[in-house]
C-alpha cells in the first residue's frame, strides 16, 4: 500500500495582484515494464516524471477547462462541463466527485507531450482534481481526490489498472500491482540512469488499446494469460537489475517485454522501427512504453546515449531524456 496519503501534495494557493488562483499539480509517468499485463493483476514498474501538468482554478466562473501548451502558451483545447467529448466528460467526472456545484474555471498548463503514453491524461486529472479540492476547501480529502482521478481515468482509459493515477499523484519509482481491486505500491531503489525517450508517432487512445487486448483475451484466454504472466515475471525481475545498476539485464528484460507486447498486438511499424534503430545505435534495450498503438519507445544506452538520440533525430523523431531515480 502507499506509505502515506499523497493526494494533497501539489495543491497550494497562489496570490496574484487581483485574483486568488488555486494551484494543483500532477506528474507524467513512464512505464518501464509491465503495461497491459498490469490490467490483469500482474506487477509493473513505473517512474513518475518530473514534468507534468499545473492547473489553476479561478473561482466564480462558469465551469470550463482549458488546456494550454506549456512550451508555446497556446490553447490546446477548451471544454465546458456538459460538452460531449472525453476531456469534457473527464472534467465533469472530477467536478461531480469533488464539488458538483462549483463555479470554477480551470486552466491546465501541460508540460508533457499529449497522448503518447507518458501519462498526460492522469497528470491533467490529478492537477485539476487537486486544484478543485483546494478551491472547495477539501484539500485534505485525499480519498476524494483519488476517486475523482479514478473517475476521470475511467473516461480516458476504460478499464484502467490505476498505474497512471498512482504515478500522477505520487511520483517516484515504484512497482505497482492491483490484486483483487486493491492497488499496492512498493518504492524501488535505482542506480542513476538516463532513460532515452523517442516519440515515434501519434498514439491511439489508451481505451482503444486496452479494449483491443481485452478482445484478444476473450478469444484466447489461455494464451494471453501466459503472455501476461511472462510480462509480470519480467517486471518482477527488474527491481534487482535497477538496484544493482545491471543495465545489460534491464535491457534484455525490456527487449523481451517489447516482443510480448507485439504478441498482444499493441506495437506498430514505427515503434518497432524506433526500437531497432536504438538497438543498432548501441542501446542495451528498447521497448514501447504506455498503451502502444503509436506513441513513445524508451531505451537504455549508458555508453551510447548520443548515438541513439542522433539516430532517432535523423529519422525526424522527437526525443527526450529522463533521469532516474
Ligand atoms: C497505460 O498507461 C497503461 C495500460 O497498462 C493501461 C492501464 O494500466 O490502465 C495500457
């Protein structure tokens, strides 16, 4: 279980000249191993990212949510409660859970690429829920914030495991498992390592990828079960490799995990290509991260970081670096 309630962290009040802005924050995530299998009760290893979403709640307005690109300041989307699109439905779910009658305008500045498997939806939900909880005098209602983020993630993800919410609200590096509906998080130790990330195409909506695995699972339950168990065993082997800095071992676990995700049908030509490019440039391992169907791959290449990043950039892919722990 999580060692302490974590939902209140990341909410604060910021006083400006004329307004009282209430601020909430949520972080992105990178799944190192175990996505999809985690929905079926297997363990997964996930890292909260330093980057994420900051939401400002402005009181006394019609309930609206606007997403703003943190790097350009441009508006990415603006929805009203009652609009019929996933972002509006997720916003409505958060309002219903925390403050059904709140008159509040929320601006969420996003410092993560959207919809590429780095947990942007959970980060948005966490930031908005925290800001709303604070705005309605419920900053300490951790369970309410958690429930609101779960409700919003159900809109974005369908049957979600809860891993993105856990990373968005708590951050850190941990192994996550949901057993009989109860999430368990165990913090992990890790020798310093840089994770190289490449955005190789637009991702499909997570809910579609989760549904496609569910459909495969209902047609071939025996076969998918053994794939989920194999993925879980890879994730369970990762903490020892991370703690000891055994990057060769971590790389092999990643490569095996990518192959099993391919068996589940969630990789794409571009994601496979990006993994091969990274390995050819000297990465010890590369795999897709998140729900797949497009989006991001990550690689570990302690002795070849620049060649891997260069090889990805030459193909026109956007790259990022994240430091662990
Ligand atoms: C999405 O970030 C991870 C999935 O395993 C879905 C989930 O666990 O909710 C694909």
